[in-house]
């Protein structure tokens, strides 16, 4: 059973999301919160698998709440936004969010997103990825200490990380590297462990911040 905490300062959205998710097999909404501070308290108490997190809230916003929740629990955060080019995309990913979902997404997309994030995968829509890349480019070049850490990876793990950052699926990476999907999953698991990253979303950030991937360059074959 996937346990979900729904966080939104608007009663209509919060109630609607809870109603949809509670109607799905294998998903249970274990609690709700109307602001970031309450979200942190409830996440610590309830230990949900997924926190559906609104970004823009008064007092403690979604960015700060996400950082606190990821520090104190094993919950994965799925960020909710009204805008596909939200200015807080980069901050949310740095705080530990595993994915983004537009508030006007279809109910099936909401349910699928919760399941994907609960399974440990990242959920980054193309528009969100473009925004992330633009933000990273605007912040300057590679971070030296992160670039040095690339040396901890094997050649195959670096190749896998580069393709993950380009938005390729495991199947696409397997085809490009002429290996099985199982091998790709192993490479992803190993590189996340070596770099101390929670999931693929943070791997994308690391790849750009370390300089492994440079925006505007062509994707590898």
C-alpha cells in the first residue's frame, strides 16, 4: 500500500487530490496538511511513502518543507505546481523533490505520478527539464568539487548518468549502450549510491552541476 500525505493550502485542491487517490487500489491518503510547517510535523509522525507537496504556500513554503522532510524521513516528494516553468523547480530538486506534476493534470496522470515516485523513479516532464537546464546554465559553470566526484564512477556509470540527464529511459539507455535493461538499472543504482543521491531527479541536477552534461550539446548515441 502506498501511503500518501497531501499538502496544499487550498482546501479545494487538497480535498480533491485526497478523494482521487483514496479511490485507487493500493493507495491510501494517511493525512493532509495546509502549510509547510504542518506538512513536516505530519510527515514525521505518519511516515508516508509519498508527499504530494504544493510549492507556493504562506509561512513555510514547499521548498523548505521538502528539505526538512527529506532530511528527517524516507518519504519521496512529488511537487505540485500551477506552472510548468515554475521559478522554484531548481530549488525543489535541490531540496530533494523526486518529481513535478501540474495541478491541472488529469486524474490518471496524478495516480500514475504517485505510483512512479513511490517506486523510486523520478518524474520530470520535458518542460520542467528545460526549465531546470536553463536555471543551471544561468548559474555558471561546473562546480569543481562535484566534477572531481565523477572520478568515483566507472566509465559505464558515467555514460549511464549522462544519458539519464538527457532524459533517456532505461530501455533507451540499454539500446544505446548495447546492454540489458537490468544492467542499466544496476548502473543507475550504483551511481546513485556512490554519489549519495536519492533518485534520478537528483542525478540530473548532479550531471549538469558537475559539468558532465552541458546544455546545448547533442545527446550521445
